[in-house]
């Protein structure tokens, strides 16, 4: 009888522990739709801040949720990869926004070059000459 109780207790502890491990393994980042932006900034101004003083801009923006308003320079939608919307900046660089998930080709076609968009994403920093935003979503045509 005593061994039976110990076995039942061990099984319960194992099941509870297994549930917590399983829960942590399947946890994903919250959708960008549910998150609020810390900053709302123009794409040209954001790129200028990184270009002028990358260290200060990293302290301010890196790993923060930001909304960027800008003019669409290019849209990249390759098979098997998440779409990327590039917003114009002064000079050679762009603000490169990788979308959070795949969107239909019809939705991508609605986004016109040289149109103004508002995107929300997580700032990943400055790479070479581009500011990178990950997990981005289109908020609205501005």
C-alpha cells in the first residue's frame, strides 16, 4: 500500500513537471497585433538616428516595439521566405521590415511602391546601411 502511494505521487509529480516543460517548449512570442509601440517614428528620421549615432539609437530602439511611417521603396516576396517591405531613407540605406507571417499575394499587391505605410515591428538594430525590423505587421496605409 505504501509503495502504491509513492508511485502515484511520483506519477503526479512527473505529469505536472512534464506539462510545464511541454508548455514552455510550445510557447511563442505574442502577436505584434497585441503589442503596443514604444515609439512612432518616420523611416527617414529612424535611419538618420542610426546613421548619426548607432550606439545611442541602439540604446533607444533596439529590441523595442516601434511603429515606422515611410514610403515603400521595394517589396520582396520570395517563395518559402517571409515578405520584406523596404521603406525609403535618405542616402543609400533603407528601413527593412520583415513581416511576422506570410500574407496573400493579393494583400501584397495592394501595397504599391511609393505609397506611404505604417508598420509595427521589433527593432533589431543597424546592419551595414539598413535598419532592421523583425516580426513586422502592416498597421495602415498612411
